[in-house]
């Protein structure tokens, strides 16, 4: 009986920790550098306290990039610097030099402000990891001409169920980032880029997400890639370039 009570107390205590301190698990601005090297064509500005990086090529097409939970998103500008498109990305509240603290509500609000300020005639939305939920949210609520999701997930709630199966994740998670819910409303052509060895957003969560995608064009798996290093693989850059070529408007 004493052992059972002790185990129950540990179960309750850890569940309480997951509920009260989940921001420390979901959001990791402590792992994101404040400063990153930017391409020469990039500029940084503040939009209502949010740090925004842009590349202005005077193009009717703009790429919106939403980064992961432990990244300075401005670093990704280098991925697109050689392309003939405008680019906009942002550091979520609490990341980089952005004011505030990260939460689902704060991140969606910041992403919406950046989209509305820089939207163009042709808008392609790209998200990676945590940012795939943000990208799906923006594409669901605004006009999108293409959606690219790199290492996406069904929802943070589903990831919590996979990681902590003995807990009622739907009751514990306060920042669900329900990608599956938003993507049902997206008519834009949608592309998935997955890592072959992904233990953060594993194949089970992608499999659960796929039936909700209305206009899935392609799933590309990057051989040898892990969740954290997928952007470093030349094959990822090649896949992005090929997808963007498909999504480019007729000249």
C-alpha cells in the first residue's frame, strides 16, 4: 500500500509539473542564439516589439518562414537568399530580440501581424517543427498560394501523448498547436519535407496528420536527416528549391 501511494504521489507530482511548467518544454528560447549571421541582402526591423527579418527582391512572391522552438528564425534567411523572392520571418515573442513571452496565443498573434504587414500578390508559407503549426494556422486564416511543412506534427497534444502515454495529454496541454485542425481549412497545395530519423516529430505523428491535408502534393523524406539537422542537408535545400519552382506563378 505504501509503495502504491508513493507511486501515485510521484505520478501526480510529475503530472502537475507537466501542466505548470510546460512552457519550459515546448518553448526553448534559451537554446536560440540572440544574434545570428545574416545574408547581405537581409534587413532586420521591429514590428510592434517583434524582431522581423526580411529580404526584399521586389518580387510579387513572398516566402513567409516560421521556425522551430529552439531557433533564431532569422538564421533561415540564408536558405532563401539566392532565390528571386521576397522573404519574411520573425522571432517569436521571447526569442532573439522580440519582446514578450512565448505562448500559442502570442505566437499566432505575432505571426498574423507579420503576415498582414508583408503579404504580397503571391504568398508561400513555410514552417519547420513548431513553426509548422504556426504556418498551418496562418494558411487557414489567410490566402496562401502554397504551404511547405518541414518536420510537421499532428498537434503538440499528440506529441505529448506519444512521450507521456500514462497522462491525459488533452487535459494537460495548454498550447496545443493543433496543426490538424487548421490544415483542414487550407486549400493551397501542400508539401511535406520529413527527416528519415526524426524522434522529435516521429513518423507516427506525421501519419496521423496526413489524412487532414486537403491538397497534399508530395511527401519528401530526407535520407540521413534528423529533426535538428534537416536544414543542413543539401537535399533539403534542393527539395525546397524544386517545390518553390512548382509553386511559382506563371511568368
